[in-house]
C-alpha cells in the first residue's frame, strides 16, 4: 500500500511508468544502501525511501528507524539529491496497516515532497 500510494501520487502529477523505478529490499535496514546506489547512478531527480519498521518486545525497531533516517539524510547531502524518508515506524501491526493506506494515509506526502524537492533543485541549478 505504501509503494502503491507513492507511485499513484507520482503518476497523478505527471510521471509516466518509465520515470518511476521501484527497488525492493529485504528489510528497512537495507534501504539506505539501495538508495545510495541509486543516488550514485545520477539517473534520478529524487529518491523516496519507503518501508515499515514495527516495534517488537525490544527497542530494536527504534534503533533501526533512527539509523535508517540518519543514513538517508547523509546520503542526500553527500550525493546532492533529495532523499525523502517515507519509512513508517509503528508500535504494532495494526498501526502499521492503518498508516499504510487507511486512516492515516499512505506515502502520498513523501511523493509530494519528492516532487517539490526535485523541482526546487532544478530551479536552483538555473
């Protein structure tokens, strides 16, 4: 639902299927490496990291969420490309499902931020 919402938003704002690339990774901790490789390719105007981290019985989820957010920020600055953090952190599965497409929406706001930042970066180059 998260990916579907972001892709739908991009398409509604004019991105064609050939302009949207989706890369799947096995877990949230692996997102930054994929984002970094995509950023280094220089093929993209912006990148959106989408995933879910669900809190378990230990603080592991909080640590993962923090590390992913920190790494995404570093990649954005180092590679000079907007990297939007659309990773959902949730206390439980029910909350994760709710935040991935029902009451609290999906990653529409992440896609909108990517569009805005890509446009801003393009304008700043002129």
